[in-house]
């Protein structure tokens, strides 16, 4: 019984924390000199990705959204 209560408390705390990690998992150069960049966001029991098309501007990248996550 004690183990069940601790498990429920741990899952509740994890779900309530709403922690989110972001990773840029893929950068691919295209033939036109632009780059496709994939951003992955991990949340509790859910992973979403956004794709960007970027162009180099000196030391920085100018990016615009190409594809957003679909709503489910």
C-alpha cells in the first residue's frame, strides 16, 4: 500500500512539474544554401517537433517556421 501511494505521488509530481526539454535534433543543408532545422520539445508523455528553414546571416541564422506540430 505504501509503495502504491509513493508511486502515485511521484507520478503526480512529475506531471505537475510540466518540465519541458528542447533539442535541435537535425540540421540539414539544402541545395539552395538554406538549412532545415528540426526542434523537438519533450513534455510529460508527449513529444512535438517544429521544422524551420534557416539562412546564414553572418554569425547568426535567420529562421522561419515551415511546419508546426499537428493538434491531436
